[in-house]
């Protein structure tokens, strides 16, 4: 990262919401029980459960998303059981084989708009039915928002949930960017819906303004049994669990629920993305994927990309032809709107 | 933890050094590269390497100690290779089988004063030589300070290192409390010595005043190859790696080296422990283990223990007979000296 | 192995019962379904279940004992669960860390006469109760006959079974030499007893006269679910499963049950061991362990050992002092009684 | 399997070559060293190495193909390393996730004629280069003959070998049906070529007329180090290793090399397949894959398939449309030529 450029590389280039730093400072010297038994973690669990409207769910905090996926999946499955995921899933392409490292095969199917569909699950089941010579599909993994920033509608999640129940499959939702999804203009899901429709999900703090930390929410009580052992065995039980508890208290302490910092922060990121996306469309540059949350994938001429790179950092996502590429722009709770304006200015100048 | 009591349960009941919070606040909104490539992490690695005087070592940061042990051990060993450890080792008794979960057997031998000896290693080698029907010993694990607060002298570490080299064994030192060890009155080791005598070690931030974070230092270059993959695969690559980098900069930025916050903080903890320990001995209560660092194991009458429990939290370590037990008291960088005085007062009153 | 010497090294130095070779030859060119669905395997399962008197048990065949232990243990346990075993257990000292390689810790306790006791289990539970920082004990592993040839009595097995049930522990009996145990003079257990008292056990063919093959018997129906997947995943599903089926038909096809080749063969081995053992005692050489089955552990002068080594192969089990050692002698279904006589002759001459 | 039907289901429905049974019978009561150190195994290793013309290769025997793949792959790779394979590879679709169960990801690419190509490897490398967020490709897995019976030419294997060397990739050839490949009319490879072009391969006994057993041949000496530990740890070290040694002596003892039973047996299977395949083509039924070895994939009308099923057992491989399907027919060393004639008769009648 060049410090002279503004970064749209990701939504984790800054530290955290100032409110979190204030809370850490205020509580710093108070002694608390270790390993997640502190008062803040207890309160954070209550706040999240209140959002769910489901007092039977269990809430656990871990430091990062790959840890969350490792712990959830390896604690759910017996050795011969496999995961079904979209081939674009984070566990498939960005976790260094972490799930396979716990011993489990991932069966992949092509995504549609970045999403797994009941039809995809059906294909996976049919092509993996030669038992016992094939691993047994047992858990379905989806991400919301997806790896390309798209959203599951309530109808889509209901359909996946039914498909899973009908086929004795567990449903796991990776919510690294669940804040962005739930704050999206098009979203019609609530945390309560998600708790009712999945066996387990996690909601990401890191990409919503925490220093680190993800909350795992287990809705299927049989999966919660002995879960703390798995957290510890995978190295995810922080001695100073208060660090996670304090942050999630800040993110969820507001009333009414919708005004929680978690949603405010991700909503702002979405709005910045929408502003940028609209300007891109106004300039008649196509979008490689719909801008539904805080990720934007414009298809731009390479010459423009090079010119933008003088002032901004972002990923070249995919080469399209010899003179065009897709880039990825990510906004966050901390995005400087002036930089959005500056970026739009460059775009407009290019088409002037 | 009862908030009306003062806790000597552990050295991670408070948050972090105020200097760390200040640094986090000051840098909070500056954008930095993710995944440990930020400037603070780069600087922290330099500062630690400067302490080692060994520019060939590689430094990596992870969130916690069990993660450090998992990643180091599983990246070093082939599937048939085993670890030798004292039966009191943290990986043996407090990590929920995390090492075995990566596929490796731990061969245990009884400790002497909490320490592994060349003789213990020799026994492990001799009783595990029926190849290929036995796992092959390949890595020796020690902790400094040990799980009961004792220290390895330089002569002891040299002897272990020689023993390992002579037997084609890797030497790993778990430094969860390495700060306490190096700040101890009796210590004659430096970080440079440890870098020269081990293949890999890690030094703990959590128990030395960081919010979280441990620094892994690889001195055997062959073990550093591809190490970043293992960090990522085990879920330990924090998106906001700056959180670790900033903290280790604060802990090690001082000049001269010895005045680094890392050593100042742990030295204070040791001094508080020494004060308490001396008072215990003056009261003629025996110590179950030597007080060499920040852990104290007095053997007390149960009646006194119960009385102390009205004001203080601590662990009952071991029942000795029907009327006596060993308790564990731990001091830290944040220990309130007035509470030490108050504890000593209770002890003196008991023998008055 | 020196072909000019007679071997008492083990009970697998010869091929197989001639009856097995005849059956293989007779059925050789008949086509049969692969992967253990052949008629012989079906019949063998019936024959074994008839011996158990328990039609709810499930029977599976695999090629070897380590495979049996790997498959049983890894299919039974969740990742955080541990095994309790005697420190002399085969899985502890002779399987190259195979159980740990599946991710599970083994908690060891000292044996008494080679056996695990309820008291040993109690100790293991008490010293592994600091949850979730310790792996959770879940399965108890015993061998009958034990690694030193001793036997569990019915009372002992009942006590272990009760202890396990009371503590939510599964009980696994490794029967690599179960034939030797059940044919022993002192034995008061039946296969039916063992089926009732354990969750799962396996009975060994290899050491009872088969070319290879062990029968896994699952008595706790919840453990049988999907078991075939685990057999396949661990590489133990033989394409020509008939090879295992045919052998177990031969070993168990007799009526009445007690006259099955399985028991006849192991009984002969025990008788040969008894003859040898009695002669050793008559010569006033002490036994390091009771001769209860087909293993004999005499403590002999080194000079005599060297002289015996000119004619016989056997293991030096343990050095006792500068002039004495324990050796291990193993008899089998194929032992040549004339060689027993020759060995006894050497012993007698040594004390003449 | 219906005993009234003749089976073309696979090449492992019968026992073994009569010569093997004779050798087992003849040697049955001779004592030999256990665990693969017997004289027959020693001789079998020499015979295979003589075929290779490469005395630096190491030869090991295991009971089955999945075991061979598990042991080879898990012993070669560090935890973060991945396998590249065709999506039709046996390890991908018929081994119950056995490779993932050892912790390793398999990166799949579409096959061409059942084969992996350098272009496929290139694609896998390019789409898995985002290090360290992706597992690192390290081993390429191919099967010869392939899962659909096709062959690698020498030119193709040379190209793959070069591609692997250029990219620091190990090359593993699964030879479950290597006999069929090397005996094929179109084949231009020798065992020596394969030894020179791969790091490790295995040649299958089970599908070439053994009761069980596969020979692993390691040509890259660094991979042979400590290999015996892995065999033992995965449960593949047979106590009576003689059973494998004796069989491979019979399969390879002939001089000159080409007349070895291993090649005679598989050549016969190929000839039977060719006869059947030619008749299918003469009847103008298309072949879904080229008949290059002992597997035939005719595309037939469902009505004919049903009629054939009255007399023969075979797999329906794939539905093509509402009235046609592909079936799989497999011949073997034991195929009864009269049954081939009978099958051809049915085909001809159908088009008469």
C-alpha cells in the first residue's frame, strides 16, 4: 500500500470505530475473568441474542473468519462427511485449504451471481451418491454478502434452508460481510430470519469496524455441545476475551436494534459504494457484478485503470481483453467521501 | 471473578499497557496494508531482530499461544514425527489436544523443577526407538519460564541445544512468559542466546501487557520456508495485522534494548512476586516451587486460604493433605502493589 | 530371521491354516461381488454373530489391526475427544502414532499386570477435567489378551464396563489376540460376554492362523452408522473382500461354537506356551509375567540366552541387570512341538 | 452379483492367478520374518527393480490402492501443499475423501480423454497463485490407464514430466491398472520410462490377478526417506508381508521381462476387451470412450441393455437420453472367452 494513494483495496485498511477505542480505554485496568467469561462478553452475547429473538442460540467469539469456518465445520462433521460450496466460496479459494486441513472434502458447484442455489446442491448430491466410495455431503456453506458483494434474498435463503432440511444437510452462513448484506438497500432478511433458517452462522466484526473478531451463532442446539473445546483446540480461545466482548458490546448495544453501530457502519459503506457505482454507470462503464453492498466491480479501459492507479489503490480482479479489465473497489465504515468524489471526478474526466 | 475481590488468578486479567492504547488511537485512521504487511509489523519485526542480533531469523505475529504452538509444530514435522515434552508442558495439559489434532504424538517425560532435561530426552529417545513401529522423535518442546514459573539457565539451555543437535532434533521454546524469564533476577540468558540455541521460539505479548499477540521467531531458515501459508491455513492471519504490529512496536521500541517496555513490564511483575514470596517465607510458609518469576506457589493451611479468599481470587493448585493446600498466585505488569501489601498483611496476621 | 533357527519371535511367521488355503483354492474362479458384499463375507458375518448371540451387532472385516484401531477410534470420536489407555497399550507403543495421526490424544495410565483398571480410568478422568483446556476423555482402549499375554477376567471386564457407562465413556477391546485369551485355561469370558460388555471390539485373524484379516464387531448401534465410509476412507476396503470372508468362514464355521478352528488353533498355541512355561519354572527360572496365553517372558542368564540364540530366534524384551535379561517367546497354531521339546532340553541342560 | 449371470462389472470378481495359490501353498509353513522383511518380499523388490533398470528406486508393498495413494501423498506433502488432478481422478471421485482426510486439498481440472494435460496443470497453477491465501500446488496425480481406460503415450508423459519439473511439482502415477496400460496395443511406455519420468508410481496387483497388493515404486530418493513409518502409521504394514511378496514374485519372476505373468494376464484382458469392442463397432453401436485397455464403454439402446442384463452384470455408466445409455464392461485375466462370444451374439442378434 502506497501511503500517497487512497486505498479501495478492502474494508480492513483502517483500525476500528473510535467508539471501540474509547470503550477499550475506559475499561482497560478493570480486572475481568479470562477466556471469554468476562462481563463484556456475557453482555455482548445477550445483545446479539436479543437481535435474534432466539434465546436458544449460543454465541461464541473468535478472532477471525478462517478460524470461525475451521471451528464450525470441523466441530459439525464426522470424518467422512463433506461440505458443499460454490466454487467461488471463501473457504474454497481464500483459506489455503484450511477446511481440507481439518480432513474434510469440499464439493464445489458453479455459483449463480456469486450464490449457491438449490439446484447446485441437487447437482452436488447426485454426483456424490456412490456410497461408500464417495464422501457424504453433510454441510452446505454459503456467504452473505457473497464474495462478489451480491445478496441472498429471504426467498432464496428459505429455499436453501428447505433444500437442506429435506436432505439432512446442515446450513452454515459465513457472515464475514453480513453487516453489509443486512444494511443493503435490497435486503429483506433480518438476523432473526437468518437464525431461524440456518443451523449456524457467523457475523463478522473485522469488516464492520472492529479491530478483529467474529461472532459465531449456533442455532441448532446439537451443534453447540462442547463447542468451547473446539475453540480452544484450534487456538482461538483468547486469554483476554474481553477484547472481543467489549467490541461486540459497542457494535450491538444500541436501541432500537436497527440503529446499532454494526448496521450504521455497514450502511455507510454501502452508501459510499452506491454513490461510486452510480457514477460509474452514468459514465457508461459496465459493471461485472451488481453493486448490492460495498464491493464494486467496474469493467474499465486499461488506460483509465493506469491513470486511476496514480491516485488510488485497488485490485485488478480479472483481465477481460487486451485493453479492458475488471477492477474491485471496496468501501468501508471509514471511507473518506472526498476520495469517492475524487475518484468520480477522474471517471467523468475520462469520458468528457 | 468476583469484582469485589482482587485477582491473583493470572497475568491477563487487565487490558493492556496504556502506551499500547495510545498508539492504537494515534494510528487508528491511517490506512495500512492488510495481513501483516503494514508498516508497524515491518518495524516490529526489525525491532525484535535487532534484539536478537541475528538478521537471518524470521519474525511472524499471531494472536495467541496455542496458535503459535499449532503452527510451529505442524509446519515443522512430517506426519510420522513426534514431539518430546515434559509431562507438565502447556501443550500436554492445557491445549485440549491441539498438537495431536494436527496429527502428532507427544512423548512425555517427567520434569525436574518444571524443566525438561537432556536425561529426559535421552529416555524418550531410548523408549521410542522401535522403528518404524513407533513415531519418530523430531522436536523438543520446552517453556521458559516454565509452567510453574521456574527458569532455564544458560548452561541448561546450552545442554539441551547440544543434545538436540546431536540427535537430529529440533528445539522449540514456548515463550508465553519469556518476558518474565528474561527479567528474572536469576536469569543469565538473552534473546540473542535463545535465538542461537533454538530452532524456533516465540515470545508472548499477551502475558507481558499486550491485548493479544505472540511473536514467532524462526532461527533455522529451513523452517521459515512457506511459513506464511501455515499461519493462514490455521486461521491465524489477521486481516488487521497492524493490531499486532503496533503492539510489538510499543513493547520493543526502546533504546537501549534492556529498557524496552517488554522487559520493564515483566520485571515489575517479578518484583511484585518477589515481594510477596519473601513475605510468605518470612511467615514460614513453605513454597511448593521456587519463586523465580511471577508465579508463587505457597503451601498454606486451608483455614488461611479460606480467609484469603474473602478478599482475593487465586487458584487452589493442589490439595496436600486434609488441612493444607498449594495455591497459585500470579502477578503482572498491572498488579496493584497496595493489594500485595494487603495480602502480606493477612499472612502476617495469620502467624501473629 | 535366520532360516537355520526356529523362531519363537511371534505368532505370524508362517502362512495360514491349510484349511484356509484349501477354501481359497476351491472358490478361486467363482465370480463374486466386490468390496465385502460377497457371499463368503455375508456368511462369515452370520457365523460370528451367531457366536455373539447378539443379532444387533454389526460385523466388518479389515486387513490389519492398526487399520481396525484407526477406523474404530476415528469414527467414534469428535475432534476434541481423547482415548484412555494403559501406557503399554498397542496403540500407544507399537502403531507409530496412528491414533494421534487421526487427531486424537491418548491419555495413558500405568497398567497393572498389563491391564487397565477402573482405578486407572478414574485417575485419567480426574487429571483431565480442566475443561475446555483439556481434551475430553471419551473412549477406553483395552487389549485382551494384553500386550504381555495376560487376561481380563469376566469380573474385571464387568467392572471396566460399569466404570465406562457411569462416565459416558465408550469401551473398545482390541482383540488382536482375543483367540488366545478366550482359549486360555484361566479364561471365563465368552464372545457373547464381550459383545455385551463393550461398545465395539475386534477379533484378530492374523495371529490366529489367517493370512490376514480382523473382524470388527460393533455392539453399540450408534457407532455402526456410516461405518463403511470410514473403512473406505482409511483405505481398508479390499476390492476382493472375499479373501477376508472366506478366511473367517473357515475360522468360525464349526458347530458347536467352541470347536471352531479359531479356538482350536489358539488353544494349541496356549498349550505349547504352557508346556514351555512349566519347564521354565521347573528349571527355577523366574517369569517376568504370568504365562496366561501364548506369550512367555522368562528371566534368564545372558549366557543361557546366547546359547539358546544359536538354535532359536526370539526377542530380548528387557535387560534386567548386567548378567540377566527377560526374553519373549511366542507360540502359535503352527508351532512345532518338537522345537518346544528341543528348547526345554536346552533349559534343562543349563541347570543340570 | 447374481450368480446366474456372468459379470463384466470389474476386474476383481475372481480370486487370483492359480500360480499364486500354488506358491502360497508351497511356502505356507516355512517361517519367515514379519512386516515385509521376508525373503519373498526381498526377491519381489529385486524383480521389480530389474524391470525398472533403476537400482536407486525403492519398492514397498501395500494391500490396496487407496492405501497406496494415502501413504504416498501424505508422506510427500507439507500441510499447506495441494494436489492437482483431473476431476475424473480416482482420488477425486472414488476414495471417500481419503486424501482430504490426510489434510490436503485436491485442485481439479477437466480431463481430456480421461487424461490430465500440461495445459490443465497450467490452468491449475494460474488459478491457485494468490499466496499465501491459497494452498500451494505441489503434486500432480495421474492414472495410467485412466479411469475410462485410456492411455498416456510416452510423448504425453514426457510432456507432463517436463511441466512438473519446470514448476517444482512432484509427479505421481496411480497404476491400479498399469498392467492393462503397458500391455495395450497402442502403448509405447515401459516400466523403465515411467520410473524415469515420475517421482513415484504404483503398480496394481489386485486388478492384474493378485488376491490383493500394490507395489509402490519411489524414484525420487528424497521421498523414500522414512517411508516405512508412513506405511505403518496408516495401518498398511501387514504382519504377514510374505503374502504380498509371494504374489509379486509370481507376477514378475519371468525372464525375459515381457513374458512376466503381470503382462501376460493384463494382455489377455485387453485382447478380450478388443474382441468385444470390435464387435460393438461392427454392430454400429458407438463407443463413448476409445477402447484402449480392458474397459469398454458402448452407448446402447436401453431396450438392448435390459435384454443384456438378463444374462450379464455390468454398470450403467451414464444416461444419455431417454432411450440410450452408456454401459461399462470390464474384462480381466480371468474372463471366460465363451462369455464374450455369448455377449457378441446378443449384440449381433439385436441388429439383425
